[in-house]
C-alpha cells in the first residue's frame, strides 16, 4: 500500500515487528484525519484493538488474530509451570470472541492454533504460520485485482459500499483491487463511494484510499445509491464480504442487502469480492452464525478529531447490526483469485477445496 502524502511505500495495515516481537496496526479509526501505527505487545490489548476497530476488514482481522496466537505463545513462554494447552485455549477463546461475524478471524486462528499445538508451542513456527497465512492472503488479493480487471470497462461508474481496500485486507484490497488495477492500466473509472453509516468507513477510508491512487470518486449518502441507479449513473456494484457460505450467500456490511435488491431491480451487475479465507465451510445457513450487534452510540453519535458529537435524540434507543445477509440470487458473480465465478462455479470450487 502506498501512502503518497507521507511518502510511504509498501506499508501494511497489519504487520509483525521482527526486532521487538510485537504486532503493528495502522489505526484505521484515525483515517483520513491522521495516520498512526500502534504497537501491541499483549493479547489483551490486541483483542481490544480488534473490538474497538483499530483494525477492521475481515482479512485484516484474520491476519491480526493469527499474529495474536503467536503473541499468546510468547506470553505463555514467560509463565513457569503452566498448562500450556489450557493457557493457549483461554487466549484463543479471547481472540475468537472479539468479532463474531467475519469468518476470516476464526479461520486464521484455528490454522495458527493447530500449528502451535503440532509444534509443541513453538513460537517461531507459530509466527511463521501467521506470517505465511498473511502473505498468502495478500498475494491472493493481488490476484483478485488481476482477475477482476476483466469485468471493468473503460468509462465504468462503479458503486462500492463500506471499505474493502488495502487497509481492510493488509494490502491490495478485494473490492478495490480490480478498480485500482483498472485505473493503473489506464481504464477511466469513476467510483461512487457509499458513506456507509453508521461508522462511515466509505466516506473516511475508501475515499482516502481512492485519493491515494488518484482515482476519480464521489462520496454519496447511502440513500443516494438507488437514485443514481434509476438515472443510469452506475454500471456495476463491487463490494467485499465478511463471510461467504457454501451456497454463495454472503454476509457483509449493513446496507449491502439493500444495494443488492436495488441493483437487481435496475439490472445492474452486483459482484462480491473476497479471498478464500472468507469462505465459511461449516455453516449451512445464515441462522447458524452470529450477526454482530454494536453499540447504539455509533448510530447516535459522530466521532471526530476533538471527540464525540451527539446527533440523535439522546433518550431514544438505536438498533445497530453491523452486517446483513445477501442471498446468491441477487449476486451476479464472485471475484476471487480463481476467477470471476458464477454461483454454480463458486459452489463447485468450494466443494473441490
């Protein structure tokens, strides 16, 4: 990821400091007003960073969680005469409890945890596994950009929702990866950026990432998307996913389902883009996993540089699900490292995997 105004190249939103043995996270809560990299030396603090959305985006959360298992092994090494399995299980459950919907977290944790167990709690091997999973996912996102390039035409106006760019995926992005590639290849694209209430990940983070790349874009209120569709201003929709079931059903940032319904009505192609770590191989339906409910304070307040501003009636309650569910019949295709797949092709690939 390049950050032009700071002169930084190849910066990852999630990384491990080899010299000091701690996790480094770009604080996404501060974007676009400030840029800061935080250091985390304990599992407790790292879990808090996930909960409070210092790091967000399913793949980035997965990478953070994997490094969290390595951090857990480091902590266990300092304890004398402890039951290592019991201690690691406690720390793993702590990590798993941070964000329940994005499946990358669980997938990365279990793979890293398995390595820790199989290597008799070797910190070096566990860290190597966490880094390997992260590197593989980053390369997969790069390939997603290459594969998704085929669906983008010169002059396309593309709607995106929430943030599925380099910050959310350690590097390259999922939904933004093909858009960035198209721009770099000289295709003239314009992006309509849903603000994405209530945390404004689109208005704050996606818009900032597009600015870094010099891509033409406009921020819109979430409710403007259907109006633009009705005026033939949008050629296609590309967004990410926090979980994809075996039948192609996706769970993504709240508001995704509304966009999919409107896109279907207006005959606009709707694509979901994600790495293979976002596949949920265990759940058979959306009823089998938890949709995260977040604080009503996020709906009733805006957070800015100087603090928090109340924008709603203080005595009213607010309902704040972080994600919704979009069925495969509303999805035109899935942009993956294996190509742009139909639902039938995706289901077959999942079975083969």
